[in-house]
C-alpha cells in the first residue's frame, strides 16, 4: 500500500492530521516527518520494538545508532545521566536547533537506539512541524534521516517516497526542509568539544560559544562513530569530486567530462554558479554561489537525486571552500565519492 501523505503547512499546522500521525507512533508504527535539516523517520524512542522497525525499513545496519529527538529541554535530564557544563552552554545557544549532543544514557533508552553504546545522541529540532509532532507524541522520537541506508538524505517528501514508498504508512509533507544538510553531532571529551559529524551548526558558530572545539579526524580512529568509513549520502551515479584547492578546477572538470563522455557515459556537472558559463554545452546543475553556503546546502541532496532521476552515470562535482556550511557539504561529497 502507498503511504498516506499529510500535507501540512508549518505556519498553520493541521492538528487533526497531526493527531492521526501521532496515533501511529502510539501504535508502535513509524512516521516520516520534516525537521529544519532533513526529513526524519520517527518512532517512539522508548520502545525497542518500534525502533526495530526503523532499522528494518531503512535497511540500516544495527551498529549505527539513532538520534533521539525531544521537544522540551527538560526531557534531556531523563535521558542523559550527566549534562556537562559545556553542553549546557551549547544547548542554551543552539536548542531548539540543528545541534546533536552525545551524553551518557540512562536506562530509559533501549540498547537498540544506541547500537549498544553507553551513550545517546540527543537533539531538540527547530522545525515547527517536528516540534509539534514530538510534543503531541509525548515521548522522545528516535529518528534517522528518512532515506534508504547510504542514499542522500531527503529534503522533500518526494525523496522519502522515492526511497521508502510502501514500506511506511505516513509521510508528513511540510515542503522543502530549510537547511538541507543534517545536524552537527558533537561529543564531550575531557575539556574538549569534539565534532563527530560537521553539519548545519558550523564550527565557527560553535567556537563563538566554547573555546576548545576539535574536529574529529576520521583517519585517527574508526571506532568513534560506527560506519564512518562507509560510502554514504550517495546517489546511484558515480561521484567524482574535483577539489576546490586546485587552481585548475575548471580545466580538470572539463578534462574528466571529456574523457567520460568519450567512453559513452552520461555525465553531469555540479558547479558553482560562478563557473556555470564555462560548462556551456554540458549538463550542469548549479549548487550555488561560492560565498552562499546556505543556498548550496539547501540544494545539495536534491541535485544528487535529480541527476539520478535523469539516469546520469557520473556526477563530476566541484569542491567548494570548507568554511561555514561548506564543511558539511564537502564531508557529504567526500563520502558520496568513495568507491
Ligand atoms: O539532522 C539530523 O541529524 C537528522 C534529522 C532527522 O534529525 N538525522 C540524522 O540522523 O541525520 P542519522 O541517523 O542519519 O545520523 C545520525 C548520526 C550518525 O552518524 C550516527 O553514527 C551518529 O549520529 N550517532 C548517533 N548516536 C551516536 C552515539 N551515541 N555516538 C556517536 N555517534 C552517534
Ligand atoms: Mg542519515
């Protein structure tokens, strides 16, 4: 059966439809819903059986822990054993919002949610529909991004439908998500705040609130966040990333494209707005102006999916500067480009 799609205006939330969606949660079901970052696939975080369904539907490996979403800061103190001072500072500044923090978990959280870890990832989203949904549910909501495992995260209800279709009952369609890349995930180690996944809250913003922010380097350890080395966020097309630091970026893109085209492959270019003209005659999609990382973030996953729907074989993507949201964008592109 096709899922029911509830179109909901975030500025004028239809409480009747929300009640129906919430009743699915109370019956141990799962619901796709929009947050300000990407769409999530939610279930009651306190119910292992409901959570198991998320893993099954998404084909997500059981060793990849979920984020628990809450609607009130108070909820945190039931779910986390201890809240470090630095976490409180970050929460004051960034919640509700796109920052996920890792805490030692209490026994309320089933092991399945955290993939057996003693820690749990928690965030209080900003999106109006997400907040209303969680508060009406009256329970914390465990939710990964609502894509099939490994695919680009969904920023529109249509993306959820394309990936999950009849595997789910309800999609709350709140339109395009505002930010378009996932939340930033941080943990607390001694005196430091460690960024495990760069995301919608930038490192620059974090550093305005706490001094010692370290960016976790994936080459240092593979244990911290399970599944770190895996290819991820990937369209079906092969992705080739041409780094921004290369002063010959345009020439390199053109030469790769020429080469692949000769081999008979259908190639698409994802380019900065400033370079669009240079690629005349090829299939080009504009990520955004180089300095406008918000636009680029909001378009990234949709563009990757669009290339797929046009049966592109290879996407040649221009790298962008790794500042602000550019850091999250480049992190996703690097993972998409792993073979
Ligand atoms: O913006 C977002 O964060 C979206 C929306 C729906 O909230 N959610 C999302 O969830 O992106 P997901 O499951 O796709 O990514 C969660 C990330 C994974 O990289 C996972 O490894 C990490 O959070 N994570 C979860 N629990 C963790 C833990 N206890 N320790 C370390 N990393 C954890
Ligand atoms: Mg995900």
